């Protein structure tokens, strides 16, 4: 499967594969709640990335196994649409 990155270079992905999302929210508990809503009991790893300079936002890395492009996109769109998540990278 091919996707374009920011420089429009094609990436070759072989599924299933590990994928990372960077999540930005107001607090860690909000990110954890959103992940529970979307992933339920699905295996994942959540690690702290950083806090904004003013301390208003927190970013965390979500790493998990995605099974295909539809799965990867569904998770991205679900996270992006969740009320607690401010941004997904």
C-alpha cells in the first residue's frame, strides 16, 4: 500500500504494521479516556511526549498494530473526531 508523506514521497506499507499517532489534548486523562472509547481493550502503548510551553496542552504517543489501511484511517479519523482530542499527528 502506498501513501504520500508531507514531502509527497511514496511510502510502502506492509500490513499488519506498527503505527504511531501523536495525540494532543488538555490533559493525560482526556487522552486515556478517548483511547478507551475508541480502542476499548485493543493492545497499544501510550507514552508521554511533551507538555506545551505554557502547560496548557499535553502530547502523547500512541503506538499500536494496524491491520490494513482502512483500520489505520479509521483510528486516525476516530481520534481526530473525539471531543477530548485537540489534534492528531
